[in-house]
């Protein structure tokens, strides 16, 4: 599906929301996917980052919503605070829900399909709540479209901040100066 098709398939194409992925090293390295929903950033911690191959199903752990003004945060969360460690704006842009219903309703039902327009990621993705085990467990899946890829790892090919061009280590060492 092209961007134009994704847009025209929406009844309300002007209602795009903020899309952000923070690269965050706290106890472990992970990628926090954040989507603007009803005035906040709905968030998932994705240990392996977003997939480009529809065959890859990436665990995405739903975590607490963040305020909208956290979207552009880059720096180091101090020792002793929750999530202590360096945070990078790994990707940013906008997203559009692909179904004609409020994203909050889609989340409540356990599946949100979106078209992401980021600087690194592009295309249709599905967030699907798993029925087994921990209720916070979702899967992030690349839907088939022109932006699908079979090989490679976008996290390794594009490791730097889209905001500053820094690596996570550089963000950490700058804060220590
Ligand atoms: Mn995090």
C-alpha cells in the first residue's frame, strides 16, 4: 500500500498522530515505540526493534503512556529514577490509523493497524495483543506492502539519533561531561 493509498483509505486523513521510537538502554537495550493516542503517547517496549520482514513477529510489551512532550526527549535518565540510562530519538514522524475508528478503540480491542511515516521506518504495521500469558504482551508485525524487506536489520544499519546524529554511547558520555 502506498502512502497515497493509505491516506485515501482513511475517512479522516488529516488526523495523523505523532510517531516516535526511542532507543533506550536501561537494564537492557530496547526500542520504545510511541504513538499519539487521545493526547498521550501509547507506548510499547520492543526488545529487538521494529521488523521489516512480515515473517518476523516482534514482542512489544505495553508500558505506561507517556506525555506528548516526552516525544522529543533525548538524554540520560538519572540513576535512581525509573528507566535510568541513555535515551535516543531513534526515529520520528507521523502515523495514520488504517481502520476507520479511533485508535483508542482499536487498542481496547487488541489490534491497531497503522501506516508509519518516519525517517527510518515506513509502511504498514500491526500491533496485536496476544491472548496468552501476560496481558501486556503484544506483537509488532510488518504488514505486506512496498516497504517490506526480507533481509538486513534496520537497527544495525541505522543506529544513530534522527535528532542529533549521535550514538547512544555518545549521548551517555556527553551527559557525563
Ligand atoms: Mn524504555
